[in-house]
C-alpha cells in the first residue's frame, strides 16, 4: 500500500515537472537552435539572435567567450550573440546530427583539423566576399578554413606543441639545456642520461586518438615525411622505438593524453615533455614552484632546418543558412586585431594574424616566445575531409612502432599502405 | 477440456491486446531506426555525399564486402574481440552472481546491508566506473599494480591497458565488476519463487547441498537463468561506453569491439554507411542469439 | 542451535570479505576524491591521503545550483522513463506469459531485437525524429528514449517471472468467477510485485545512468542530466581525477538513498514470497 502512495506521488511529481518543463520550452521555442530554414529569429528589443557553439570548458576560456560576446553585443545594436557549450568529446557528433536534422546554430568555433570534413558535408557558408583581408592571416591556419580556393570562416586561435624541460632535473644531472640547435641524436643522449630513479627523460601523448596524431605527426614531418608520404618519415618510427626500448621515452605514452603527460611533468616524473601553451596556466596554478623552460623541438640533424610542429587551435565557421548576416558580423568583429589579441591573451593561445602574433605580450616572455618561434615552422593537419582516416592510419602505425609490435621499417610501410588505401 | 478451449479463444485476442502497447512503442522508437540503419548500410553516404542527396545511391553489399575484405580487417578482429569480451564477462559474472545470490538468499546478520552495498557498483554511471578502472589500472600510479607489487605477486608493474595482450583482461575485469550485481539481483529474485517446503522435504530425504543445488534449485529457476544469460549476452555484446572510456578500442585495436568500431566509422571518420554496416553485423549476430533463446523458451512453455 | 549460529557467523565473515573486496574500487574512488591532483600522480600513491583536502567536493558543491539542477533533470527523466517502461511492460509480460496467440514468438523476438543495437547508432534516427516533433530540449525526448532501454528488459524479466507462477492460481481465480482482466489486476499483479519492483528499479537506474540520450537531445545545458556534468572534469586537455571521482560519488548519492529506501520494499516483497501454498 505504501508503495502505491509513493508511486502515485512520483507520478504526480513527474507530470507536474514535465508540464512545467514543456511550458518553459514552448516559450523559448522560437529562440536558439530552431530550424535552419527560418530566418535569424527575433529576441527582445528587435535585435536578431546569433547562436554560437563552442567547446570551451576551462574557466579562462569561458571568461574569454563571455567577454567576446558582451563586447560584440555592445558594439552594435543589430545582433545579439549568445553561446552554447557542447562538450569537446561530443562536438563532431552534435554537429553531424544538427546538420542531418537542420537544427543548426549560426556560428561554430571548432577544431581546425575537422573543418575540412564539415565544409565537405555542406555545413559552412562561402564567405570569400565578406570583406576580410585574408593576407593578414598566417598561412597554415588560413588554409584550414578554405577549400577549392573558397573561404568558409576565419581562424580563431592557433598554437602548436614544443619542448618543455625541467631545469632542476637538468641541473642535478649536469646536462645542458636543449635549445634550437639540439639534434635528434643529442636529444636522445640527454634523455637517456636523465632517465633514472623513476624519472623518464622524455614523454609525450601517443594515445590512439587525433590528440596522439597531433603530437606524433611532428616527428614524421621532421624526419622528412608527410601525412600522405609516411614512408619518407620512417626514421621517426625508429627514434621512437629505440628510445622506448632503452627507457628514455616513457612507455606509457601510448595511453597518455597531453594532460596526463603534463601531470607527470609537473610531478617530476618527466625531465622533458612535448606539450602546448595551454599548459602554461595549468603549471602556474598546480606547480608554481616548478622551474622549467621551453624551446623548439629537436631538429633532425645539424644541417636541418628548425623542426616542424603541428598546428592546433580553432577556427570560426559561418553556418550555411538563408540568412547568415549575424554570423558574418560576429566574424568581422573578431577579425579586428585588438579584439583578437585581447581574447588570445585570456585564452592562452596565439592570434592567427601575422602582425598580431608579434605583440610584445608574447615576444617579450621567453616561454611564450619559444612557442611563437615554433609556430613559424608549423603546419596544419591535412587539410582534408578525410583527415580522421589519415589520423587513424598514422596513429596506428606510430603505436605499432612504439609498442614494438612491428619493426620501424615495417610499421612505416604498413602505414603507407593504409594511407594509400584512403581514397 | 471445455475450460481450456475457452481460454484459447479469448486468449488470442486478449494476449494480443495486453502486449500491443509495449510493442508499438518499441517499433516506433527503435524498430524504425533499425530499419533506417539497414537501409543506410546499403548506400554510399559519407563525408563527400552527405550534403548532396542526389549523390547517395544504393550500392548493395559493397560496404560489407569492403569492411570484411580489407587486409587485416578491423571488423573481423572486432567481432572476435567482442566474442571474447562477452563470453569471458558472462562466464564470471554469472558464476559469481549466482554464488552471491545463493549466499544472500540465506538469513544472517548483515546480509541485507552487504547485498545492498554490492548493488552500488551497478548504480554507478558506466562512464564513471570506466574512468575509475582506467585509473586503477594505470601502469604507474595505479593502485592495482601497487597492491600486486606490495603483495609480491609481481616484481614489475603490469602493462594492463597499455599492452595489446593485457588490455582486454583489464576491460573484462571492469565489466565483470559492473555486471555482477545485475546477475545476482535477477537470480535472487528467481530464487525467492522456490518455495521453502521443497527444500525442507529434500532435507528430510537427506539430500546434500550439491544435490539440492543441481536437482532442485537450478531446474526450478531455469527460466530466470536463461533470461539472465540471454540478456547478459545481448547487453554485454553491445557494450560501448565502458570500452570507449577506458581504451577507445586500443591499443592497436586490441580492444576494438564492433560497437566502438561502428561509432568510430560513423562519427569520427564520417563514413556513415560503413558505420551502419558494422552496426548491422552486430545486430545480425545478436539476432541469431535471440532466435536461439526463442527455441529454448519454446520447450518451457508447455509447463 | 549452535550449528545454526556457527553457520550464521561463517556467512557473516564470508559476506564481510566479499563486501571489502567488492567495494574496494569505491573506497579508492572516495580516497582519490580527497587527494590533491599532484598527490594522485605520486608513485607510490598513498592508500589514505596525506593532505586530505575537500577541494574537489567543495568545487562541486559550490556550483550547487548546477548540481541540484542536474539532479532535478535526472530525476524527472529517470522517473518518467521508469513509469513508461513499467506501465507498458507489465501487461505485455503478462500477455506473453499467460496466453497463447499466433504472433507470440514473433513478439518476443521483436522485444529482444529492439535491444540489439547500441544506443549510439540509434541516436541519429531518434535525433532527426525528435527534432521533427519539436521535442529537442524537452524532457520528453530523453524520457521516451530512456524508456526504450528499460521496457524490453522489463518485459523479458517479468515474463519469466509470470511464467513461474503456477497455473493453479489462474484456474482458482476463474473458478471464483474472475474475468481475465480482473484476475490480472486483483491476483497476478500483487503476486508479481517483487518482479515489478525489480523491473521498475532497473528501468530507473538505467535511465539515471544514461548519458548519451540526455546529452545529445538537450543542447541547453540547464536541462541536461547530472551524468553530463562529467564533461566538466573530463576535458579536452585534461582529466581532473579528483573532481571526476568526487563527481561520481555525488552523482550516485541520491540513487543510493533511494535504493536503501526501496530495499525495504524489495526485501518485504521477496520475503512475502510469490507463492502462498
């Protein structure tokens, strides 16, 4: 009997709550997220809504978005921007579903390397004639917003990985710090010397996701290969396998994300790590007493150029809709150099415009300056609509070399075969 | 005689009527998506043809052929992995769950508390449980290795999730932990339908513990056992969240299940039709299991 | 007497040992939630935190309005799904257990079939359907979707439960002059109560633990269930382990409470037994 009463109460509660939820939503039905066929919908006061999707989750990033949005809203009266957070892990899926059902936002900030796929799926609007000075932008990031010569948005933030090293561990072992002249052989030797007492000389992220490719592809390019010509970079596989075998490169790398790597670096388990500028605020907060330096990644040999690094960062994409004026307005707002620079200072990444990146905020700080230096020889992943397949093939190969499942030569050849099979 | 025929006639429509609402619900919300999925697998929808409906054509079994025919076919490997994962999980989950059900069917101080506490592992959202075990099985810093080394079972830390050979073991252990309460609960419910008097008369006859188990308990709860095993198989075969969180199918595809592979194809590589094809392979395998289940309950019907 | 008492003590000890082994991961979860991020990565990591910190919990509870809202959403969705699943599954299970009709086997197979696809792949079709029905960002979307998880399961479990109730009861009821509907409500249902409770509990828990439907169908973060908060801690660049573990503990806390409360009913239902001789 008691159970029946309980059941009835719960029943009642659900009814009430769901009707309340229903009512709430029918009121808001006209705003955010409604069908792409309708024109940009109205909000209060006559200004039109611009809905922005992003996956920014740290406090610093959220603050940055908030500032951008309020700045945009107060700079003009015609449009009102708002943003929706979609978790990074779900982002591509949500975009795909949104496109499939025509439930689209107006503007999307997304990972640069996935933009090509979505351009191909018809998600984005051609904005080549929106009046933006395209030449102001750094070439690498700009390429990832384009396809067949047309522009579909602008880069938002750009960054790359570089080499971080623990000064205390180096001093204790009397090893010279790495710098822009360090070659692969010297790098291997110093890592080996620093590997003792539970400390690895070097570690990076080699998990079997695009995050792993993001870090490991760098070595393939520095060895002379590319994402379509993996075989030419076979030396990278050899370096990885050799270093893991003698313990100077952490075995756990195959399961580490960049965050795991940094956590280990901060705990003093790694003498060197490959990571990006977003870790700078993390280190400042969680390990403020850590004495570390940053330099470019080691080059192939004495005569080689500076090592290549892989570009990360986000792009702004304007969604293809009947009326995308609001989104274009936001894009032009961000295109303003001072807006861009302020946002990037808050974000912890770098502005994608050549001049903006020369701001003393970055060039004046040795740690930031090292990243900017690395940025000059950084290239985007792809760009290709089939980048995910390339990424999978390449990372599989890297993992096979790292776990010793195949010889470096075999791994390189098999990866090349897999890459060639991608039409 | 008369009674039975009367029941049969009214039974036809009545049984139908009782069952219909639930059936209609499932057909609408799941049945239709399943059919759409099947149709999708026969087309060529991918990142290039997604936007343009006119480019999407029927290509028959080509997707299936390509997935199975690829050198080192990941699909084939994933089917093998899924079978290993499922059989290993069910085997241990069932036996341990059964043993626990027998134990908690008795009355002793604390039995309610212990039984309730064991259910907690199943109340935990699977993603959290997956992360917890990923953390426990970390090569350095993971408590599993730490304890094994402290107890001198091993001298070097085990690779667990990092090595293709041991990753499967780790995810199976995690899945067993999550699945034991489910088995225990259902078998326990079944055990309560066995009346006490049967055991009492068996005791009077001098039956041993072993005989009671195999000649009374198991036959009497056979429908419950078959349901638990079948459902367990179906649910475990399509597990996704746990593996995705722990290994994403790696390292080197050693824990790639059909479900993770299908997800990867659809939502990471934008090969939607291929993803649908992989999902259908999973579906087809489970369909056979379902038919097998039907055959077994057939014989039970004539009770 | 003495033998019985010794048996009870043995059982108690066995139960205790199993309890400790089985619940160790949960203990570990609690301990990790109380450590600092740096201490978690120490090798070897202590079994009990040296610098016990409530920081992770504080962070969760300081965003208490978010947490409470997440619970409210989860509760609405889970109860809704449980009600739909239970209300529809009981008659269906009864129909499949007690009657013979032509399509019966096909029906049972259909229920099984609907559980054979992972939810991630049914997602696309459901999303498009719900968006067409204007049900996105509405509690009904995840409620309807989560009910599809609990419903077939409840049908199959309850069916085997109904099957094991002896036919004599049916016949006794008929002798008393009950029509089939009457006998269903007055006699079968109360007897099947433990099975019904189990089915309802399972449906609730599955809906509570669901992440993907709640997350995908609600783009509005204020309507998402508590499980989606995990993304606050499993981020693009890092996993905050202590916060993730603290979140896990907080997320199941209400469910544990409900469970403890319901255990009394489950137990009383079980001890009353299904069959009265």
